């Protein structure tokens, strides 16, 4: 019987990293941005929008992982032995 | 590095920025530990057990190249030369990547070799193999050292960390995850690094475009600047090549950079090819460089454009371009300076993480290809044959440690060189340019003899060295990158001429030994990939994907030409 790969799916790692980054940046962008920060890029809230972008990236990878889980075929071990 | 610039370049990194950096390192090391579970043989460790999906190997393929030299060097070229820098991507990478996937991968992956030098050993025997394995291993350790040094000097400038400390910390982190998880850990981290680099550079580019007044603002400012409107179009790039004549300049780019240098680098550099060899099927191996080619075609937008903008908005770079170098800033500082000026705390941490990620990607690629060539091509072939596999797994781990230690020492040696880009280009043209000539002759001309294999490589390398020496001593006057383009061209031609001449007077390799290695002696079905299971679907066709990226590149060339 085919089984799903456990915790270690690279797509999930990417999703988690960027979810953390995205949340932190959005919070900083909304709550902790003063005029001096904004003035650096002439008024564009870099943190807020970068954070939103990273959350979107995280969502895409999470959705991909959920929709197409890695399936490890039964004969995976036999196969890797054959090629080595 | 100029002492004067130190205080000016210091980034205002706060606790938040360091926290974001720390999160990244935790994930990187975590991947090393997790990947360790899948390592039980030397092939698992050194070639990921040939099990990775194409999108992973494809992104790792370009990420392995997205190291220190690439990021800072290309942004620097963007600041100095402007738009012509895109040739390093569109002419200098895409065609060669597609060629590797469609034409050469059937022989690399199909013959089940474990490294590029091993292909040479089976095709030409010991002579060519030794020349290539030794020069490759040496070059990788050298380049790993250059990457480490660049990383350390950047950390020193930006954050004030002492150079020796940064060299050792960065080396320790790369060493930790590559020794634990082998190539899988290196490749998984390269994919992660790719996204972090994009996450760092894309907001920077958007903020910079906002600052400069959008695309039109950029065009106006560059046109009014010292470079003039010429820097906004990719051709004829006379400033970049150093050839005054526009026709010669374009020939230099298309033949020197586009054909010889780039084909030599992308198709025979094992640090790149190794990523494709770790793919799980012939179809995935063919798609690896082609999938990598799509981001490669688009990534200049977030590397070169920030460089160009840095030259019009960062005061120090503006001054440098106008001929005033008194601030001590060099073009290689363009990207960090833009980060300093534009990004608030938070994004600043991500940007620092992205820069560090890119350096470590380069070092990890060097180290993980070095250990494979050392283990399989030097140790197993010439020192200790026929040991059990656990023995070679152990050698692989020890080679990783040894290579990193040598790289740390090279890092301190590299400190003497100012322009990292020129230095690396020179190395590439010595080793890589003749290689492509030998491979392409060897794959398509069954008559080519074993002696021609090594003789061509040696003669070609000497040709490149000769051009380099002539240019360095001022006999040939080619500013810019012209000398390395010419050196690569000379190496290629000399290799072909010597190989053909030697083949004419020596015995050919017996044909039965060349099955799977030479085009005319390999049955068609051995070169084809499966189109069932996970290789099914028109969108997984290597030829279609390859054609797509060539069209994309042609369109980009027309728009920005």
C-alpha cells in the first residue's frame, strides 16, 4: 500500500517559513512603522506589502502540499537499491 | 576592502532583523537533520539517491549558481554598465541550459555516470579524467573560498562582524547541513534559498522603482546620468566587452559569452550538472536545467535593475559613476547600499537573510560537488578501489569536512583580490571553455581518440591562460570583460584543432566501449525518456518547455535590445 511521506515535505517547510516571515512583517508594517521608516522608500509601506506577498507565497505552497501529497510507492526501496 | 567605506555601509540592523535571520538558520539546519534520515548509501549522500522531482532539482540548478559572485557581481555590473548586463542571463545562460537538457542530458543521465569527470573517464580513459577531476576539485575549493571570503567581508561591512569569525561561522553552518544530509540537504536548502533570495530582492526592486519614480523615472534618470541612454539597451554593449566596434562587440558576446563561456560553464560544470543527475527519472533530468531556465530568464529584473537604480539614487554610487571614488565605495557595494537606503527594519532582516542565503548556496554547491568528485573520481578510482559502500560514504563525509577546511584557508588567500568577478571569470575560462569542446566532439564523433581527449583539454586550457597573461601584461588591450570572452574563444578553437589533429594520428577507442556515451552508438530508445506516470502530460515535455523558454528569451531580447 502506498503511504504519504511524513513531516518532511519541502513544500511544507517553505510554506511554514514564509508564513512566519509574512505574519511578522505584516504586524510590523501595520503596527510598528513610523514616518522615518516610510520616508526611506518615499511613503511605500515596504514591510506591510512584502509581508502580504510572503503570506500569499506560503498559502500557495500550503495549498499545493495539501492538494498533491507526496506518495511513496511501495517499491521505492527496491528501486533505489537497483539504481545504486 | 576599503577602510573608508566601513562606517558608511553599516546597516542599522535591530533585534527583529537578527531574529528573522535566526529563524532561517534554524530551518536550514533542521533540513540537514531531516535529510539525514534518507542517507544510507554513498549514492544517497553524494547524489541524493537519484530520487528528486524536477521542480526541486530545477530550482536548485539555478540556485547553485546564485551565489555571491552572481548577486553582488551582477548588481555591480548593472550599476556600472546598465542593461547590457542581461547578456549574462539571456545570451550567457538560457541557450546553454536548454542545450544541456535536450542534447547532452541523455548521455549524462542515460549512461548512469555519477559525475562529469566520470563521463570523461568512460569516454576517454584516465588521461582526460585526471586532468578534469583534479582541475575541477581544485577550482571548486578555490571558488568556495572566494564565496566564503565575499560573505565574510560583506558581514564585516554591513554588520561589523570580524572577518575571520564570519568565515568560520558560515563555513560551520554549510558544513553542518552538508555533512549531515549530503546532497539532498544541499539541494533542499538551495530551493529554500531561491525563495528567500527572491523574497529579499523583489520588495527591494519594487521599493527602488517606487523611489525613482517608476520605470519612466528610471529611464529619465539613467538617460540624464553619466552612462547615458546607451545603458538602457542591451546591444551593442561596447562598454561591457571593451570592443569599440559594435559589430565585434556583438560577435564577442554571442560567440565568446553566449557560446563558449556559457556552454562550457552550464553543460560541463559538475556543480550544476550534479543537480540534474540527482533527478528521479530521465524526463526529470532533462527538465531540470530547462525548468531552471525560466527563473533564470526573469531574475535579472530583481538583480540588475536594483543595480541600475543604485547608480542613480545612492549618492556614493552616483559619485563613483561620475568618476569620484573618494567615498571608498566600489560597484560591488551597490546592492548592499541600496538595501541600506531603502529597507526599514523587518524587510532589512529578510534582505540580510537573502544575501547570506545566496552566499551559502554558492559555498554548499561548491562543497557538495567537490566531495562527490573527490570520493568517486579521485579516491575510488586512484587511491582505494573496491571497498564496501559504507567506506565511500565515510570518505564522502570526510571529504566534505576537508574541502570546507581548505576553503576557509582559500578565503583568506582570496582577500588579496579586489574584483571578484574578473577573478572568477578568468578561472572559468581556464577550465571550462576547452571542456565544452571536448565534450561535444566526444559525444558526437565516435572516432575521437583517448589521447585527443586529454591533449585537447590541456592545450585549450593553456590557450586560455596565454590570453589571460597577454591581457594582464597589457600586450592585448581589452578593458571590461573582453579578455575573458576572447580567452574562452581561443581555448575552444585550440581544443578542437588539437583534438582533431591528435585523433588523426592515434587509435580510436573500441566502439563497444562507447555505447551510451556517443550519439551514433547509442540506441534511440536509450536516449528517450518515459512519458508515463509522473512523467506524463504535455506540460512535462522537455522539448516543449525548452522551446517555451527560448521564445520567452527572444521576446525579452527584442523588448530590451
